[in-house]
C-alpha cells in the first residue's frame, strides 16, 4: 500500500501538470496575414503586355521613407503595404529615379532624389478578421480605390481595378493595373 502511494502521488502530479499545460501557439509562416496591395504595370500602347518601370523608387507620401525593396529597381509588379490604422495610404512612385548629390559627392546631407514622381492615393475600409489564437487578427481591405494624383508630368496614364468593389484579402492576384 505504501508503495502504491509513492507511485500514485508523482503520477497524479504529472497528470495535473500535463493537463494544465497549453500547447505552443506559434503562427506558421505559411499562414496568410494582412495582405499587400498588388499593382501590375502595363504597356500603355498594349494593355496586355507587362512593362517594367525603370529606376523605380517608392516612398511613403507622409514620411518620405523609401519602401524596403523598392529603391532604384526595375520591375513590372509591386506589392504595397496599406495602413491598418487609417482608411487612406499615399505613396510617391518615382520613375527613372536617381540620387542627385547636389554637386557635393562627399556630403550626403544635401542629396535629393531626381526623377519623375507620381502620387497615388489608396482609399479603403478596414475589417479585422480572426486568423487563429497563434496568429491573432489580420486586416482585410474592402472597397479599395486607387487614384493617380494629377500633375504636370504624369508617367502613370491610367489605372484599372481588376474587379468591381475591389477588395484586398490575399496576395494571390493582382488588384490594380496601371498603364505607363
């Protein structure tokens, strides 16, 4: 009987401990989270052909910081992060961008970006969607509109949403086409 009590107490302790433990909640990298807006750039003379934007640089309109991965690149597709705490996001997209050192190559403080900037404004409504305990919530963007702000030298000529009442729920398809 004494032998049974000495085995029963540790076994009971282990059983209670294992019941009270929670499984590890780790969000797998493959789980879809808040999606980016996908824009394809197309040739204005043939809307079926993708066309690279050379010397592309993308910056936030409100903070002027260069979007990671979009500094002086040439490509025909971009993925833009939308603000999850506001219903509008603006970007400045420079075509044929380059750094102008202002005649002082050793002084970075007076450098500026040369190129043809166009501003796009993206408006939307936000919806929080529960993904899982481990991943939490993601933001889905509904009724997305994209406007090319007019200026004296727009290089972006037109924009076309791929669906009516455009929504951004995943990163598997293009959301807007822009011709240039």
